[in-house]
């Protein structure tokens, strides 16, 4: 067993906090004299911030919950929401969090692995700015990528992946989604009334003045909870459902297995009322990826069975008398016009790629490139918002083949690191769940444009928690290192 080395902690000098405290105290006293009520509320807010800096796990709980409440406002033309505000607050408190008792020593701090994995894609996105057809819009998306893939992993370094933190993260990622699954179930069976709506949380409305979005309950009859759209609720539930499954198989404590059972059933109920085809596909991918990781001997039979089913499907299509020979006829749900529109959109992706093969038209600019070609769609849009309904294709149009290859390299690199951590041992539940979440995300990316959503904050949160122990193993400390050592 490896012996944990004693690493000296780097302490910040004493004079900056003293100067800051004196200046802050004077400012608060001055504010109380000028504005008594706000002035008295300010010290309470400062005390709450100091408490959050000592107990950062509660700030993470608020942050994770906010991902399911996409209340959005525009600030200087940039859309921001509660999750963005909490992340800014986290950055402000980061130095204080790193000085609390039990924080990782600054002398052992390392750049998070996700930042290294995403760096080539960020570089390709910056290069694509040179040929951007709308530099302002694409620059906003660049800022969002930095927020998702760089800022969030950096602030998560305040945590040490010890057993206490892993239990907290596991419970949080199992229980919080149930709240919004129940909200969706209530919405479905009460004809559109939601628990979040009763307490004043509005359904998000697209920019451009539209009063509704296409997948809200009043339009589609599908539950969307506080997300508004059913796809958002389904994506949130599927990407967190793996934590209940993983804790059923590998609970750190017996009570966590008992907790996982109702959490899984409630999440499945929420997914059912969302009625999302992408959600079902993501759930199947999640379960399959987790099963193949747990049972390695199933991998070869899976490949053979997949090849057989593919051949059987091709033969069956040729013999199926009800098929009209079109792609739209293969999709269930009675909405052939939506399928035909996607084929039109994907055709425009091809044209944009041929005109800009290497670096694309700039991240987030496919919509402008699409409308510049004045195509005709079967379903008229209620607002000027359009995407490729496929993350990979949109990245291809926006950043070219260079960006798409870098993005695929990020996904493959994350999978390889998770599988490596699984082979090392440690705490298997979080690693297994992260693999399932990444598989679900990869499938969702085939049917939706995810780079327009803050759901990447959820993906990065899950991957950061899942990869934290591998970083500890490289340092020669922690449970993974202990199990991996001879």
C-alpha cells in the first residue's frame, strides 16, 4: 500500500485579509448610515458568503439544482441564468475555499484533466473566429465554452475526493433530479400545472418575443417541469439516472442502495411523462455503456449481436409492406414533416461545410448561414431560432472538420480516462455513473444541438466528479492509489 506523503500547505499572507476586512467593515458601516435597511442586510449577505466558503458543498448543491431551473436574462446581450450567477460567486469565493481546513493544499494543485482534454477544441473554436460570419454571436458562444469547460473544472478543485464528499455527491445527484421528475409528473397529471410554477418559477421563453416554445405542455402534451421543454427534462433525468443505478450496484453504504431504488423509479416516471424519443435512446445508451463496463465479457457478444440486428433490419425493411420507402416513414410519432425539415437542415449543413470545410463559419453561426440560403421548411418557426438538431453536424458547420475532430477527441479522451479509472478501482459508483452519463450525452448530441444549452455544466460536473480520483492516483494519494499499488 502506498504511503501518503506529507505535503506542506501553502498559506496566503495575513495582510491581504486584514486590509480587506478593514475596508469591507468601513464600507458596511458607511452603507448602514446612508441606507439603513440595505445596509443591515449587507453584513448578513457577507456572513452567508463566508459560511459558503467554509462549506462549499452547499454551494455545489445550489448550483446543481439551478441547472434544472433555467431562468434566463440578458446582460449586455449575453444570456445569463442562476447557474451562471452561482458560478461567478464560486469564483469570487475560491481563494477562501482553498484556505479552509480540509481543502487540498495549493502546493498539490494541478490543472484539471478536462481542461487539457478540451484545449484543442477551444483552440479550433478561436481559430474559427477568423472566418466568422457573425463575430459577435460566435464570441458569446466562445465565452460559454470557457465557462463550461474551463471555469467550472477549476472551481471544483476546492474539493478533495474523500469518502465524505463522494457520499454527498452521490446523494445530491440521486435526490435532486427526483424533485424535478415529480414536478414533471404533477404537470402531466394536472393538465399543465407545475409545482415550480406554483412557487413563481416561470417557464423559460425563447428570445425574440415568442410566448411559448414548441415542446411545452400546452403545445405538445409532454411534461417539461421547470425546463418548459420536455427534451430538457428528459436530458436532465437521463444524464443523472446512472447515479441511482450505480449506487444500486456499488453502494458506498447500505442505506445508499435503499435510497437509490425510489430515486430510480421516480426518475423513470419523470422520463415517461416527458415522452422523449431522445430520452429513451439516451437511457438505453446509458444502461448499455454501464453494462459493458461492468461485464467486459459482454463486449464481443454485443458487437456480434449489433451486426446481426443491423443486417436483420436492412432485410426487414425490404420486406416490410407498410414502408413507403422514405426516411420519414421510418420514424414513429406521426410527424413526418418534422423529419423532412431535419433532412432539409442537414442538407444545408452539408452545403455550409463544403463552402467552409476546415474552420467553418464561426461557433453558433449556423443559424445565420441557414437563413442566408433562404430554405423552405414544412413547419414554420414561431421565433428566429434554429439549429442543426445534431451537435456533431452543427460543430462541423460552425468550426469545420478541425473543430469536429477536436471535439470527438475530447469525448474519446474522457471515455479513456474513465475506463482507466475503473480499472484502477477506488470508488466505482461515481466512475460507472459518469460513463453512463457520457454515453447518454453522446446519444442526445445526435438528436439535439447541445452547445446552445447549459446542460454542459451538468456534463462537466459529472465528469469532474468521476475523474477526481484518477487525479489523486497520479499524485500517489487517495483510495485509488492505495488499491492500485502493489
